[in-house]
C-alpha cells in the first residue's frame, strides 16, 4: 500500500490513490512491542470539507465504502504506556470492476 507517515492534510494532494473494489476488506498488521500494550486501532475518514469523522474499524479490519470515489483515511495505532501513537494516512480510489 501507499501510506504517508508523519504528514498532515497539507500533503494529501501528493498522495497516490490505491485502486480498490467497493466494499473491500483491509487488514492492518503492526508489530507488538515488548513493554507496551497490545496495539489499539482507530480510523478516521476525511470529509469533503476537510474535517474528519470516525470510521468503523473492527480491531484491525475495516470495510471500504461501497460508493465509488476517492477517500482519504487516517489510521491511528496506539501501543499505550505514554506517547506511543502513530498516524498513517492513506488514499484509496473505490472503483467498480469492469
């Protein structure tokens, strides 16, 4: 995949969309870190007005929208025990297969 670690919404136009089918399932895998908690995942989606809303994620699995279009997501992974949180930005192009 094509993620942007350490970026913000000002960099979104530089991201390349990953083409996916409507309703595709994405599974995220991160390492467990000795001395930290088991990773906790949260997802947000960028709205057309450049604000963010929570997006459903089940543990480390999410389903992409059924509606075609380009979507920008932010995956937050938190290992707890202090400031051990990382944000990953990614952009997908949901398109029906021919």
